């Protein structure tokens, strides 16, 4: 079983955190403290996702957007119903009222999906 995520990353942030959905609702916005040099932001993203989802980093793969801010991530071993509550919890804690942040958006299940049947 695999789950696919669409993410918009913002490197060089003060700290790594989930910012909720983009205004158009199509991607989850994640700020990364790492710079976008030599793949450091990609490594930081995978590490953050692994910690947030409580899985091994080897179960996470960037399938598109290696050098782009817009990324498609594939997560092995978790269903969208496994991933969604963990991401919601992480985004809520990052956007709690005592922290200054941009406007928060709710994560909708349509933004977390399983790949079509028959795809690897």
C-alpha cells in the first residue's frame, strides 16, 4: 500500500513546520529550516515526514520535484487514513494560537491519496 502527497516546500525557514494547505487547497505547505542546496532541503523534508508519520525515512520517496518547491511524495506502508490524522495533528500544533503564523487551512482528505491500482 502506498500513499501520495502533494507538497509545497519553503526552504530556508526559521524552523521546520507544517503551515497547512496552500490557498488553492491543492498542496500541503511545509517550511524547512534547511537550504535548497545539495539536496539538503529534500533530506530535511524526508526526515520531518518520517518523524511526523512515525515511519522509517526509507519508506518515503520524492517521486517528482527533486529540484522544485512543488513535490510529489510517495509513502510506503501507510494508507491515506493513516497519514491524514498525523499531518492534521502536526499542522494544528504548528499553527496553535500561541504561535505566530500565516492563515491556517484545514487539510482535506482529497489532498492525500492512494496511487491508482496497478501502479507501482
